[in-house]
C-alpha cells in the first residue's frame, strides 16, 4: 500500500470538480430516461480515496417503479424484486421491462426481438387468449403453456447496466420460487427516476461545484501571495 | 460537461417523439378502425469509466465498476391492436369486426393490404369497395336488381333480387389474421401491409377458428382514449421541461469552470 500522499489543496478541489461533473452526467442520464419503461436510476455517491481525493461512484438503484395499467395482455410487470430473463446474442440478460410481444413465429420476445425465457427455454404460444397468473404461468385459452423464469440477485449486488434497460446477471443469481413472485399481466413498470429528487440533487451539485471552484481560486490566490510577496527582498 | 448536455438532449428528443405519437393518436380519435400507438424508449449503451478495482492487500476491498449512461433513444413505436368500441351507425354497408382479423383489399399495384375499417361502399361497377375505393378481396358483386343487403356474423353476404321473397347468397367475406399484428406496416388511409415481423396472413371465414365475427350496421371506433393520451401528454411536457433544466445546469457548471482561470 502506498503511503499517504501529501494532501494538496489544489488537487483536492480539482477532484471535487471532477466528481461533481460525473454526478451531473449521471443525473442527466437519469432524467433523460424518466419515461423509459423498466429503467433503473443510477445513484452516485462520493467516495474518499486513500489519497483523500473525492471520487464519484455509481450504483444501480433497484427500487421498483410504479406500475401502470395498459390492458395489453402481453405487457407484464413484476411486483417486488426479480427480473425476467431474455436470451440475447451476448448471453442471458435480466430485464424489468415486460413490454413483450409475439414475433412472426408466435414466439414471446422483448421489444428488441430477444426471446423471453421460460422454465423450458423460449416460449411459443398458440393462437388464443393469453393469460399470465401471479406465478408467471402462461395459459392460452385455459391450457397451461410454460412458466416464465423469474430470477433475483443477492440484495446489495451492484448490477451492471447494459443499454436497452437490460442488466448483466452476476453469479449470485437464483430462481425465485413461483409462490414468492407477483407477476402482473396488463401492467408495465415505469422508470424509477424521481424527477423531484433529481432536480434538487442537480441544484446541490451546481452549488457545490461553485464552492469547489471558489476553493480552488482561493488556494491559487494564497499561493500567488506566497510566491510574489514572501520572496520579495526586504 | 459535454456528456451531460448530450444525455439531456437525447431526453428532450425522446419526449418530442413521444408527443408526436400522442398528437397522431389524438388526431385519429374519430378514425374508424384506427389503432393507437405508443412510443418506447431504452437507455443507451453505458460507458464504463472505471472497471472493477481491488483495493488493499490483506483486507481486500472490491469497488464495483463505475458506469455512466449516455441518455435515451427511441426503441420503437408499437401499435396496440386492442378492440375499439363497436358503434352502431344504422348504415347497412358499415361492417365492424369484433375480435381478431382484417378485411383484405386489393391495391391498384395488385398487392394486398389489410384494414379494420369496414365503412364499405358500392363502386360504379357494383363491387364492394372501402371508403377509399379499393376493392374488397375476394370481390363481392352486387347485382343491379338487389335490395336488402345483409351480412351475417360469419360473413355470408346475401341480397333480395327483384321480387324474390327468399334472399340469395351472393358471396362470402373473408378475414385475414396475423401472428403479430403490431408488426404490420401502416400505409395510411387505414391500410396495413404485411412485413417479416408480422408473419404471413392466415385467411379464414369470420367467426371461425379464432377469427372475429362481423357486425353489420356498425363500425369499430378508434381505440384512442382521450384522457389517457392527455395524461401522457402532460407527463411528456414535464419530462421535456426537466431535461431542459439538466441542460441549463450543465451549462452553468461549464461557466463556473471557465471562471477558474481569470
């Protein structure tokens, strides 16, 4: 471990400015996705590094968004925790956005055409009225088809975001037992971005940014005095 | 500061598109057989600004990767094929489909298009055509001496000819159905065309093996619900506003940064 770095006021203030810039980028991304269904906001927090410099760290906020009724039988939402599993060319991915549809072969897919996985793989549905119960069991005209796979990760896991509201599952993934799930048919989960708190956070960032800049300028002025006045011959 | 500005700009563009879709829905609130659409967004690829890090040697700490998103983009505009309300019109050439299925019509190019708008007319040739003048497939010819035009729930078209007492069957309407109707391409004029995403049409008689049934003297109204669209519009406006604030904040931070060096 390297020894403690001599704290340098200038680089402290500069790291604060950088940290706040990153925070603002994350806030802007959250706000841009305020109406992206199934989106999970990123939270930022400052971390003090070993050398006493501030640094912005991000984590996914998995708080559920509100559920909106759509009356569309292929719109599914999960109440509480858990993810649907889709099969993408890059591997299995987790999604909260249950805006599913049927493709030309009557296979259930997400909005990008990736097959949604059930307990026995991809799900093909016959013609008829689709019903999905709370455990994720899909029935068509009363005939049971397949049960959707719903998985969760250990609480406190920081999932990695992929674009398209998909997440990369980590090693702690496990299937949620059917009795512990609440799949809601005809609902979609809205983005969990809270515009109110994002706005206040954005204002705080702005003010802190101004303060850090003042600090930087002050340190600079002090150094200026040191250099120009102290060195003057008496 | 640039990434924040750009992310917020993608947010504003997304809300603009959402408003365009809502405006199109509202404009078609009285279009028979119209199906509303909704815009879907997804977040853009994330930039991993710093990978996973292992801190320390003995009491090892792992800090997760830091990811910053780059905004949002339009993932698609999905047409929702929910049943519209069946409205009684009293006009015997108005036919509504209750359930799945589309009328097939022939375009001047010879291709087949599909519609739910059953406000039919009789052309100068005596053939059943849509309100835009395209002939229904398979064609149904109405004889000159016909009266009392009726269409049954299963699509049988019959008329009374001359002074006959018994009606005569002159044809039968067929419907087409798609695995994924949302994948059909809108051609305007209430017409839809098949695509690879919609699948091939399955043709059959009305009220038979999952096909919808026909109702004469009625039209299927638009499935746009004004209140729902208005709520969406307010939400879109607020989201637009808040993204503009993000741009303003990013801009002010840029100004402050410029003041560091005086």
